[in-house]
């Protein structure tokens, strides 16, 4: 295997610390990639020989983004609904149901092609690790098809049969399906089970039943919770030791305390918050209490149709009062923790010897520019699994 | 001269209406460019023959961004100051003075190179028309040098000698310099005069003196006002018939009424508002009252270091309650109005027969995606003065 030396690094963010901290941004460092892994990190003046050498000209290097909350398997478009909502008109479209109808009608090939388009768009912007979910099929065949499609584009797949109760089926019957035959069908294809624990979706007891069935089938646990109001999602996630509880817009002090005393990561979705005009999640309070947080896009066609982790990081700094270092950590190693990939042999989200060599180069000397220069596309090169990604050219 | 037909347009935003309106977004249109101008617009099914033909594959086409508030002529970096401010530390750096020191020390060649780098970055993101300012020189020689540098990159140049009173000179003496010898030196190089009418910069009477001197020298008038508090900037701008008053974060009802009854454009700078944590300007109230607004980046190294008009448009929709159509208008034809280029022989910001052929293609079927997909770089091709722009490749 050949070794590649990355040198000329203006600032190297390693995330090599137990928690987010300033000390993980190093000047004057170099890095060697070998066998798809980080093989060496140290001072550029002591860099070893390598088969090839890339000088990044003083630019900042950091781990690739780890986006652990996306819904890339869908068909259709909801831009008209979005535009109407932004213009202040009452929310009256079919919402999730609109996408379910379109997704059921699409072929598996179409679902894969659409998801791959979005994954490629994310990769160009520095996202080297993706979680994605089912949840727009909501019948046995469509969820299974969605799980296969998800597996073809994402590093981690989550089963979200319990997104909503679809129309045309009795509530209890649907819960039996989700926790029974549907779960059995998708379990070999997925890593986590998830439930939308919210008024209008599933209540606490229903959510518990879904999660326990998933655990019995060998899956990790995730929860959509506390998005639209003070609900039971966070409490339930902590009680069951879920890997992540996502959204967290409406948290009582007891929710924050519970998260701070738990191993559950609070995955915050600022682009979704802005696109739905929910209050931004209390990121500062969570960190100050000692909770673990992640930042993710929630890429989906209804409430957050973005693949831009940079936008999430900039929003977290400008509007949620995270420091730049904290926001970058939450979008890389913090997110990796929410899928149990922050440490060990397949770790992502940090640049340490032995970690997977997923990294990005910014057209800037420091990660501070991610928030200092909001909206400017800064990712100028990406390595995934040790190989430099070739950008997909424009289609015309 | 050869004619180029642009066809396959999913949605064409023409801005061909007296004010922002839904009617200016057309399906199924085509456009012909000839001699650097828009030569024909109509239904694709009736498009004339042309020497060449570009099919944009169902993508949206709209005017290039018109960014009428930037400060591109500077040297140095203030990312550490930014990061410290975001971390909640008290603002204690030298602010504008830091940049003045660095700008005076830089060579004209360095100033031009830095401004050109930013103008090229903006152009790649769809900005085809730029205003930029002096204001970091603040002595006769440095302001003159800055005005020359600005002329080499921008379509419209503004003299902002009255940015602050620099250290080392008496206040009255500096005002005599700005309204006298400095103004005489820069007047042949610039189009507008501007003043920072704000507590800590210049008061209403000083600002009036600066603006009247500029008018006597044949310059148009712009004002920085009402950024940090309720001040006299808006009142003064309206009274003197200024083309634009910029910032407008703190407006009393009387200020909004005054703007609504005037020809002065309120130029709003949402990226700056977020980067300084000032309240977002009351865009919705201004439009509802009947005022003219523009959106601009305020690109500068201290308080808004972005070239992304797309970020400003998305923020205006998501957080300032503009419709997508209103925000796009404000960032194109609304902005053109603030530099008196919205109508007539050299008009920009609209796509009408005879207008300058400055246009961009989005990697999306509609301008709605500019806010529906925040942070995703959507501009995929740009024509400036009728010629397709070739993207500058990455530097390594």
C-alpha cells in the first residue's frame, strides 16, 4: 500500500481529546495516510517520507463531516409546500404523507438514484459519513425496499417504520406490523431502530414498544423527540439508553439534566429548526450541563432539504452560541459518538493514528472561517477512506 | 456578433414588473443573448434560431446577484476577533482600526489582489455586479489608493472616507480633510459618497456636511445608518434623497414611514446582523409599508466576511419573513435600484430585452430552492455581460 503525506496544513483539527477543546486545533502539523487510515500525525518538520506528497498551501484540514440524521430515501419534491409555509400560509399540505405516496410509487432504482445524487452532493461539501433512514415507505414492501436503497448509499441505516401511522390502516394494526413482520424483514438491512415520539405521531408507550422490539431484534436505538413541544422523547431515550435523541427543540430543565447524566447524544438539527420556525435547540445549555451533542442536517424534502453541514455549523456558532471548536466537534466526533463510531477500530470524526482517513481541506486557514464566512462554499478537497474524491462535474 | 439561445429553462425569473411579484417567474421560457445584452425572451416553443444553443436541462435561470454593499479593499484578517466575539468575550479588538492599520501597510498590488480574489469568489456564486467602498485607508494617500483598487474590481465605487475618525488626527481636521482635499482626490474615481452615521462614528450634522460635500462634487449619496441603535441615518438619508441607507436594524415607525414615502432604498445586510448579533432588519415591515429594499452581503473582514448572496436570500426567507420572490428581487433588481441601474440602457438585476445579460443557472428547478436548500451551493453556471464565466480552478 502506498503512503500519502499531507503537508502545508495551516491548522489541523484532530479531535484527539475526550471532549471538544481548543487543544485539538494544531498549527504546523502534517499527516500520513496509508491503507485508508491515518498512519502518522505530527509536526511537519518531522514528517516521514511517503510515496506521494500533497501540499495544501496553508489551508485548514479537519475530519470529514459525520451527518447522522438524514432521510435520503424518498421521491418527489415539496418546494411548493415550503414556499407556501415561508409565505405564512397555514400548513395544509399532506406533509410526510405526500412523500410516502410518491415514495411508494417510485421504483427502487429511482429511490437509489435520488439518494445517491444527494449523497454525492454531501460528499462534495465534505460529508464523508452518512446515516440515513427508511420512513417514507410505511408498508412492508416499501420499507424493505427503502432499507435496501438506504444501505446502498449510507454507512449506517436506521429503520423508521414508526414515522407516522400511514393512512388506510388501523393504528394498532400498524404498530403490530412495525414491531413484527416489518421489523423482521428490515432487521438484516439496518443498524438502528427509530421512532417519532411526538403528539400526532407516537406516544410514549407506543414508542417504548417500538424501541424494545427493535432492541430485541438486535438494533441500536434512536428517537425523534421534543421537536414540536415538550414531550416524552428525551425521557424515554435516556431511560432506554438510546444512542441518540434527535431534534430536542423543547427541553425542560429535567430533560437537560437527564441527558447530561446519560450516554445518549442530543442530535441537533438547526437547518430544520429554521425551515420550520421552531426555536433553535438549546445547544449552549446542553453543553454547559455536560450533555453530549451532535449536529446533523436532517436532510429531507419536507422540513430541511439541505446537505450542508457547513450551514449547520455556521448556524450553531452564529445563532446557538457554540464556539467554532464546539460546533466542529459536534458535526464530526460528537456525531460519530451517536452512532458508536467515535472510538475504536472503525472510528470516524477524528484524525488520530488508526482512524479511518476521512478528511477535508478548507479554502481557508482555519475552521473559524466556517462561521466567519457563512454561505461561502469552503470545502475544497475531500479524502474518503484514504482516497481523494473526484468532484462530479456539472451536468451541462 | 453571435447570438446564443438559452433553452430548457425550468423557471425564468425576469423581474419584469414594477415591483416584486410572482408573475415574474415564468415556466417554459427561453432567452437569447446577443452583443452582451438580452435580445429576446419568450416561450421556448417560439424561440428563434441562434448561432449557439445551451440547454440548461430544466434548471432555474435568474439575474445574477447585484451586491451593492461590500468593503473589498482591505488587508489583514480578523478571524480571531470574530471567534472571540462568538465565544461571548467582550469586543475589545481594534475593530475597524485594525483593518485600517493593515490596509495602510499593504501595497496597492496586494489590495487589488485580495479584492480580486473576493470578487472572483462572488462571481462563482452568481454575483455579476459589485459595489465596493474605500474606508480602510482614512488618509489622503490610502483612500486614493483604495479608490483606484476598488475601481479595478467593482462596477460601482463608493467613497467612505467618513467611516470613522482615525486615530492620530483631530476630529474637525479629519472632517475638513474628508470634505476637502480627500474628496477632491477620489471624486474622479468614485460614483457615490457614504458616511457611517452612528454613535461612535459621525453624528447627524457631521454626516450632513459629508454628504453635501459629496453631492457638490457630483457624487450620489449613500448612508450607513441605524445599525447599532436608533439614530439619525435614515432620517438624513431620506431628507437628502440618498440612493440608499444601509443596515437599518433599529427603525422607529417614523423611519419606516419616511422610507416608504421616499425613493431611498433600505439596503439590508442579514449576514452582518447575524455575525454581530444585532436584530435582523425589519424587512417585512419595510415591504408591507411600501418601502424599497435591497439585500447585500456587506462583505468585510470584521463584521460580515461573506460573499454569499445566496446565504443572504435564504436568511431573508427563513428568518426575515420575505417570500422567496421578494428576497430574490431584493438581491437583484431591488439592489440595482439602490445604484440607479434598475432601468434604462445599462440596467442590471432583471432579464428584459435590452438589459445587460448577467444571469445565473441554479442546480435546481426553481428559485424556491435558494431557501428550501440553505447552504447548498446552487449556482452552477454564470453569464456576465453575455459571456459564460469559466470557474477558477482550485489552487492545489
